[in-house]
C-alpha cells in the first residue's frame, strides 16, 4: 500500500521516481493493479520467439481481464493512461495500426524493433510526445474487445487458452476506423 500514497508524495520525488510512474501511484489504482497481478499469476505466458502481434494479444487479454472485472471503472484507470492519453489513442488508432502494418512490425520477432510499444515511459518514441507509452498493449486490448464481441459465448478462461494470435486477429475483424 505504500506504493499508492499519491503522485505528489514527497518520498516518491526524493527517490527520483519519474512522473510517468508517480502519476499512477494513487488509491484508485490499487484494485486495478491487484487484478493485473492475479492475471499475471494465473495466465502467465512465456514469450519466447514471440511476434509483436503475440505481445499485443497477450497484453490485450490482460487488459480485457481488468476490463471484465472492473466494468464500471474508467478506461483510463484500466490502462493507466491520463484522459488526454486515452483520447490520443482513440484519435490515432488507425494511424498507429497503419504504422505497425507499414513497418512490417506485426509479425516481426525482433524484440528490439517493437519493444518500445510495450514498455512503460512518458510516451512512445515512434509517435508524438502526446502519445502514451505501451500503445501496443492498448491496440491489443482493442483487438481482444472486438474478438470478444464476435465470440460472446467465450469465457475468460477460454480466451486465455487460445494460443494462435493470428486466428484471434482474423476472427476479431479488427479494423480501426479513420477519424477525419
């Protein structure tokens, strides 16, 4: 609980914790973080020789699990984004997806080429400074949301048992809409 004393807590600053981490060190993230830990414990998957799409689907499933257990929580809490960062993702979803496709990242297994889309930070270096970090996880969440809309009878356990990321992507029908 000492990790949820608020972003302005003096000791966090003295320890040199970056603001992008401190911003999510408050009580509204306690339950969300507990659910994420439960997800990691029960549904952990070793990611040897995984593609960028594999990471997207894995991270998307974790966010979907949080989403399912905290349906009334704001999406910004679930994904640990500010409201502006979340809006940025929705506004730029089609552009981000096109970036992954155009740069042949989706099926890349070169972790160094796509790691930046899944790691914490102040923003995603491939995009604008207004972008949040972990946009690969966010896109994975959108894919899983679409997949579950198409497969309403699928349980959470069955979702985590599905191993083929390509099949999940195809069955989701995921195609972000371009905003004007």
